[in-house]
C-alpha cells in the first residue's frame, strides 16, 4: 500500500483537534493525478491510502479524481478518511461511482453517539449521520472503521449509553465495521484543552511525561476519575462501559488473548481496532476454553 495526501489542514472545527488551525490547502488536481499515475503505473502499487484528514471534504473534487482515473483505466484499491455526515451529501448515482471505484474502507472520527456531546465538541454532525454512513457502507460491502472517544470533557454516563446505542446500530447495519475506542487526550492549542484545565486537569510537566501520557493502549480502568465527575458517577460510567460492546472490543484488543485475523492494524494511520462481531465471538470462545 502506498500513501498520498491530496490536501493539508481541515475545513472543520472540532474542539479537541488542532488541525483546523492549519490553513486548508488543496493540491492541484493534475498534481494528484500525476502522483497516482506514478504510484500505480511506474511503481506498481495496487492499493492506495488517501491520508488526508478528510479526503471527502469536497464532493466535486473527489468525483473528479475518481472519474479521471476511471477514464484512464487505472484499476486500484483505496482507503480514505471521511466525516460522519459526508456520504449522506452525495447523490445516489455519485455514491454508486465512488463505491464501485475500488474503494475498500472508510475511516471516520465519529467521536460520540450523543447529540449533546457532538454539539459540545463542535463536531457539526449528528448521531443519525453515523448510522447513515454505516447503512451506506454496509449496503455496498465497504469496510468501515470508526473512532469513538471516551472521556471527552463533560461526558456523562447517559452520553456513553447513547454512544453504545449508536455503535450497536452501526455494527448491525455494517457487519464489517471496526470500532476504535481511544481515551480522550487533551492536546495543547485545542479549545477542549483549555476546558480540561478549567476543570482541574493537570497536564504533564515534561516532554517525557507527555510521551508517557499519550497512548492508544490507555484503558478506562487506568483513570482514577474524570475531573467533572464524582467518584460514584465515574464508577457507574466504568461499569456501563465494561458491560457494553466497548468492553468486549477492548477485552480482545488489550488483554493479550489470541487475536483473530479480523484485527485491524493500519501502519499508515496508527489506528487499531477489532470487528465487534468478531470480538463477541472470540469472547465466547475464550470463556468456553
């Protein structure tokens, strides 16, 4: 697989992210096409990963790239990142062109299934958008990788329950869906970083401490309590988390049990996940051993 970037920055404004502070700049279409031709025709790659923060940000641009490659009879498979509401903005015949162009997987930062939390983090998306994306990708047999963060500022147990409900709908509509569940990490410069400071969160004091604090393998059990919760409220949050579909995914992902071939590890994006359906099956197998 070869990776390429067609644009830098992000035109959106999620409060937990700093990428929006980088000017959103597109590469010229012809420059992108030339790189694709080089990767496929000269170097022989058959699989491309569009590593933009949001490859589907501009509908006409995506369709132009896909159509030009089709006109030149370039046959390759590809992955790309999107937002929850992106696919719902394409017309049916446009979706048909995209889904039949070699697309294999879409990666989405869903973040939460709670409309309150999505509004709080300025995601500019709704839970229904996440479910609709699962329906569309499931209908076309496209793999879907979704990230839902736990511990976003002011998240409650009720917000968690709503997220769990959305995840269960997602994996029903698209059995190939993989769920990634990182714990929220405050990033200096992001608006939510200042929120965490106001709530009493203490940031690491050294570069080494920052390195130790940022980990995809951090588990909810590693956290003493969210700054905005009372201990009893946090205990309830953890119990709901552990008994949910998230608990099943993390059990398979982090305990060192034998993993199935359905575990997804992407070296290009650093994402880790496991099919929820496979996680549930493996959990049952482990319990019977």
